C-alpha cells in the first residue's frame, strides 16, 4: 500500500472496451498495487469490433470481457451505449463526459491523442478536451457539482507522426506489473485472439490453447513495449538514471495535455509516486 494518506483517482477514458487496458493497463495495475482507485470508461459499446459477431451479442460479450479483465484488480469499469464506429462529437456526448468526470473526481484523466487512425479515438479525445475547462464552470451541467480544480489530463501513447509525434512527459516502468497487464488484455479474447488478428490477416498465427495464445500475446506485447522504450531511451535515462533507465524494456508513455491541470514536475511527483524522485 502507498504511504499517501489520500488515495489517488485515475480515470482512463478510451473509445473501445480494450483501449484503457492496452495503453494504460500497467499504470492502472501500479495504481491498484499502491492502493489507489482506478476506473476505465469505454465511450462506445464496442459493437463493431468483430468479423463474425456484431450488435447486442457482441456488446454483451465485450461487457463481460471488461468485467472479467478488471475485477481481479479491483478496477471499476463502465462501457457506455454510444455505437462503435459511429461516435461523433456533439453536445450530448460532451455533457455526458462532463458529468462522468465530475462524478468520479479524478486526479488524473488519460485519453487518446487528438490525431489517430480511428475516428472514435479522435472523437473521444475531442470530447474530453472540450469538457476540460467546463468541468469547473458551475453554469454548465448544474445538476452535477462542478469541480473546484481541473484534474491533470494526459494522453495515451500512439505511433502517429503528424502533426507531431508523441512527446512523452512521463514514462512508467511497468515491469513489476507486466503479468497483470497481460491478464487485462488476455480477458479481451474477442479482440486480441480473434478480431484484431483477423483484421490484420494474421489469424493463423494465433495458437489454439489458452496458455499458448496468452504466451503469444505476451511476446507480441513485449516486442511493442521494447520498441516504445527504445524510441524514448534518452528520456528513460533522464527519468531513471543510466543504470535503471538503460535496462527498462516494459514501459508505458503518457504526454501531458495543455488543457486541465498541467503535468508539471509537482504533479508528476504527486500522480506517479512510484517513479524515482
Ligand atoms: Zn480503440
């Protein structure tokens, strides 16, 4: 458990039921390990994320996967009813977001960056950014108490280069919770063992046994994490020193957003208390 007297509150807002796990599952597991609170929100219902099943059957399956993923770690989860693949930025979605963030009272909000291949990811990013300032404005959504102070808002990592590549403010060594992250992803079988490999024409690579496919996923995730660590190795040296920073391979990266409270050195120390001081 953490030494902090008041537990921190982390809210990860993704477009789809597996996005939070994929980009922030390690940080979420670290938060829980240190006694802090975590909630995952999927803004869409995930009904488009399969090549064989769609609609209510898939929504029910993905909600069950989200619960199975998060329950062992004590992470709260919500999968909203907005249609997958058809999310648009509008006033109703903005007010839904303002109410949700106010009700949870997070210290740290994580979401997608605004430029991304998936229109739902872009929409969620815009909806969160559009909500940021209004969280503190009493006249907006007066049915839910406004926040006195904005939470820190930061972006999840991606590989997109335009208009500018990811510029991480914080890199988190997640090696101590790696198995927990893989368990979070392993629970989303419809995605990591079915839809995503099928969509990438790599379905034949997926092993048939439960243990085999988890190991296959683990290796793939280690490869992509190593690429992320090596891409930002100089930043890892800055943050962790030469010895620790040189050896980190399992990592997640987060970039401070200009809206909301800033991810400045004081907030980094407060929100990431497991980083070297
Ligand atoms: Zn997604």
